[in-house]
C-alpha cells in the first residue's frame, strides 16, 4: 500500500513538473556559446542617422504638416527623417529652436552629448502622456507665443537651474498653455479701478509678444517677432536686444529665425519687436524732433505699457509722455500759450502749463490711493488684530475661506451661515467649520440682489430670476432651480400674513413681478399697475426695495431707484393704480 502511494506521488510530481515547464516562455536555440564563433550581427539600431535624436522620437514627428495661413498662404512643414542627420540642426518651424533643442527640452541642447546626466526629455501632461516640443509647430502649446520666444524669456529671467541643468519657468513654459493668461510684469490697466486685473484688463505675455504685429502674422512663414538685419549677433544684452553670446544665453538659433519682412520702419538692430513682458514700461526709443533715437541703456517713460495701449499711445516711444495730446492744460498766466512740460521730473512737470500724458497718468495713479473691492471683516468692539481680507476662490488654498468674486452685491447672516452674493454667484460660509462653498450663476446672469427665505434663495439677475431650494446652507443642484426670464435689478420679501412666501422683483421702467412660493409650486404674478406706472413714468431702474408694516399708513413698499425714491401703500404689490 505504501509503495502504491509512493508511485502515485511520484507520478503527480512528474506531471506537475511537465506542466510547470510548459508554462515557461519559448527559448530560442543558441547556435553557440563561444564568443569566438559569433556571426558579428549588430544590435538593433536606435539612432539610424547618428544625429543623437532617437529614431523613436523622429518617428513621432515624421509626418509633414500642411495648412493655410489666415491670408491664404500655403504652409508646408517637413517632418523629421530618422535617416537624415542634418535635420537635427534645422529650425523647421522658424521658432528659434532647432530639432535638437526641441527634443531636449526642458534640458539644453547639450542633453545629447555623452556624459550629460538627465532624465527623460519632454514633460508629462495632465493626461499622463509624455509631451515634447513639436519641431513642425512654432507654438506647440498654442498659447500665442512661439516656443523659442518662451524659452528665450525663460532664459532671460534666470529660469535655468544650474544644479539640475534644466529650464524651470512657470511664466514662460512652451509646453504649458496656461501661461497665456499671465501678466508677469503686471503692466495691464485696471479699467474699472476695482483693485483687480481681470484677464481682459491684463497685458498678457502673448499680447506683448504680438504688439504691433499685422493680423496675418504666421510664424512658420514670417519668422519670430524680432529683427536682425544680418546674421551677426548684437553686442547688447538687455531687452529688447538679442545676443548669441554664450555668457548671456544658451540659445543660438533665435537671430536666424527673426523676421525679414514687415520691418521697414525698424531703425535699430537685433531687437524684439513687441513690448517687454518682463518690464512694465517698455519704451526703447525717443523722437528728438529730427529722428528716432535709441534709449539704451535706459528705457521707459514712466507710464505702464497697458495704460498707453489702452489709450492708443505707443508703449515703445518715450517722446509721447511729454505731449498734451488732448490740449487740456491750463494757461495759468493767460498769455495765450500753453508752456510745455520740458522734462519728466516733478519740478519740470509743475512748471509746464500743458497737462501732458505723463501727468494724466499720475492723476490716474493718485499716489497709489485706490479702493480694492472684495469682502473684509472685523470683530465688533475690537481695536486691532481681527481684520480679515477674504481671498478670491481662484487665488485661495484648499483650506482657505474664500468668496467667488470680488464684486460683492449682498451679504445675509442667517445665524448659522453667511450668504455672500457676488456678481458671478453665491458663496455660503460656515465659520464654525471654516469652510466656504460656491454656487455659480449661469454665464451672463450677473447677480443684482438676493432674498433668503426659510426654504429657498431668490436671486435677481441681469437676465432673470432664479429660485433655488435650500436645506440649511446647501442649495439644490442648479438643474433643479426655477428660472423666470427678465432683467431684475432689486427685490424684497413682502410682509404678509400668508403661509406662502411672496417676493417682489423690480427692474427698469416699470418691469417687475411678484412670486408666490410654497412647498408645492412657484407662481409668477403680475405687478400692480400703480407701482409699474410710477417706475415707467420716471424711466426709473430699481436699486433697492423694502416692504414693511409702518406705524402710520399700514404696509408700505419703499422703492429706491436711480432717480429717487417713492413709496406705495400696499400689502400685496399687486394692487391696481
């Protein structure tokens, strides 16, 4: 019996062993293990043309790209050829970087040299894919700035990490399109003087690069927005001058990529043609009455680029700072002549009778006195130490209490939550839990007023009334909100004895409605003709509304408008005239 068990066990082991061997990958026969008898076959090629750019990379960009420019010109961009070593040194897309530099980014072109220690080239994008500069596209990330310009600016602002031997530059990253909405030198113009520069008010880096460019400028055909009259490099190194001196730059292909067309009026050499995205005041020449002359090494006229561009001035020409273009000076001595501002010093400006551009700019600055919009708080009764300025949500950290927008229209405290109505939507703040939650209004529905009810929030906007159910400090999903079209500018809850809530909303020239709100429905009711006629008769727009039970006269509606205030004795706001 024991022998039978042993035989059975041996059989199982043999079968198991055969099964295990069958699971191993197939192994090719080896002709010989003697190194002296090998056939000398080379390993597979990874760089067929020996240009130090791997074949796999050249294959990524081997297809030609053809497109038509905005003015109908044909653009033909050749792809890379893994059997042609010369393309490693060609700037196919005329963006100031050759194929080797584009392959190496964020490392310098030396990344292909033996002994250069680095990681993988390219960067990993948000999708987890490795992304490289495209040698066939002048602007790989599509942010309005050619790759070479961004790399040059990164280099100029000290963005090369000497220890890591790589470029690190948040404001000018040719593989990050988000820097298109940045204004590194903060030279935009706060048109509405609210203390914040919106993207439309900023003078962004792409706008500075393209300043003065014709609308049909196509980098792959027209080159970089810079000027170099001959292949030699400038000896000057400060903006806007471009040099290939190795002591100042790691880039050697910028000047050959500079534009040759559309530069007839350029009087200097080796310069960027736009404004400087790293300096708020870019003026680089001055007209002395005879000709334009270079300002180097000085620059600027005391006026920020964004302000000059907003008012149609030339941000590159210093001479317009001391001109009174609109003739709004004052003839103090009444001699019939407005004496000029001869210099930019405060003393010279005080003597001149003209109100020059520079003086008007100083009036705008107002010694930096400005009111910054937003929301702030202090603890009642305290003298110091409790002042808080609330960040805007896009600027705030994850754990910061913030508000949705700087333009605050209404604030309501319900005892537990603070409801902050801003132009773009609602922020609900729970100070006990130190959290804030935002609810965006649809685009174009700027908030004018809001009314907090026990179970609902009523929002009067530029394009209609939104009514959202609420549970404590939480609003229903926006898809469940009720919407009533119309331009409502102010509203109030009516003081009624009914179990339902009644809310009045008013707008311009007699427009308005009354909303009846209960658990089952929301009904829009007509506005009383007396109120409507009073509004339309004065072409008035409601700015604030209140309804109260006054001691004399009963329930009264108070309506503040842009032309004055009127009152109507009414309990429903739906009475006839």
